[in-house]
C-alpha cells in the first residue's frame, strides 16, 4: 500500500531516475511546471488510457446493467481527463515521449487484464472490471494527492484536485454498481 509520502517519493524518484525523458533544467519548459507536475501528467495519461480500454469492453461484456452503465460513464470521464491531461502536457512544453509505455505501474490496468477481459463475459468480466478499476481509482487518488502537495503548476494541481474528487465519487458509485 502506497502512502502519501511514498507516492510523492515515487513521483520524485521517477523524475530523478530518468523514467521521464525531460531534462531537469529544460529552458523551454514554463517555470510553473516542476518535475513532479510533468511526472504526474506522464503517468496519468497511460493509466487513464489503460483504464479506458477496460471500460470500453463493458457494454458488450458486463453481466450487471448497473455496472455497464457505471463503466460507460467512467469511460466518458476518462476521455475528458485524457483531453485535459494532454492539454497540460502540451502547456508544460514536455514532448509526449511516452516514458511509461509498456510499464505496469501500481493501479495500472495491465494488458493481461485487458486480454482476460476480452475473453470473458458476465460475472467473471464484472469481477475483472471491478477489481481493475477500483485499483486504478485508488491509485489515481493517491497520485493526485501527491501532485497537489508537491506540484508547482496551479493548473496541474487544480486538475489533480478535480480528478481526485471524481475518483472518490466513482469509488463510491462502483461499490453500489458492483
């Protein structure tokens, strides 16, 4: 279980260890974005993209209509978040180098989970969906808390607060739908 301190440390470690590809003192990056901001953005994009792959399967595979409806709404939220995250990435001046491509970070829906979800329906799919998205949302909340406390960009911190609140609401709704 990652604590607020360990998540902040993880983001900082990712930036310092070179998991991100931006130089530490990039003169083209707006001063309002620090390494935590860009590491958070670059991690959130693939996390949301993977979660979106799972929500896209729900309409045809979910066993419970309430869960399928929740997943459809969650997919729309993810798409909206992705647009805002990509806009922030562009504003930060950091190129979209996809430093986390192929990684399976804590809370990230794995490609193995996507493959298993494509091969199942009904209750088994519902369990995969619920387990995968609950882990995603819990990790997203932790990452957003870290961004809000360690990031320097007001726009990134505001988006983190918005996403964190949405994730908390979705966890509550998932418990009712799942």
